[in-house]
C-alpha cells in the first residue's frame, strides 16, 4: 500500500466503512464508529485499492493519550500506511490497539518508537465482543518520531 492510497475519511466512504467493519467484526458497530469518527476527525482515514475500501483507521482522544483504533486493513502494508497517516497528524502520547494478525505490525510499531505494555514485548489481552479470541497488542508511543 502506498501512502498516496491513504486519504482522509469522506462522507461518501461511510457506508463502505461500516459494511467492512460489520464483515470483519461480525456485528453492526455503526453507532460506536460514528462516535469515534467525530472524535478522530483530524486523522480518520481510509485506504483504497482498485476503487474498493482496503482499510480504515479511527480513534479517540483520551484522558492521558490519543487512542488509535480500530485499524482494519486487508494486509500489513495497508495497516502500516493507515497508522502512519494517523501518527503524522497527532501528537504524543499515543496508544494503539490493533490485532497483529500479519505478524510484522508489532515489530514496525517497535521500530517507530512504541513499547508494548504488559509483562513482555508480546503481551496480548483478550477483547470482549469478538467472534473469536483474537490477539490484540497494546502499544504505547514513547514520543519518538517516525523513521
């Protein structure tokens, strides 16, 4: 995925984004996504490939940090491009809650200044409401810029 394939979320993206999320998550979360959309308008984005939605990123402001997520992507390069888009538009500190189903996302986040929380670098936690037990990695951006 090229960075130029990632762009700010537009109104006409919304139905496709909600449908993609419903398919991936297994339930309609359009109410939650709508609230996240309002809270992440500075960096909410979609990735397109061949005219179709390949992923999206939303998030929210938090008490102590900006929370990026959900990040839904067809592949690892798309997930990286979406997160990089968001990071370029927000300050620190940042938390990310993203499934590392591709294997390299956690390593990329570490290379860009994030530290995993928990007992070890690969600490995972279960999330309620998922169709299956997916591993989610919790990362905290330490303040270093992207390289």
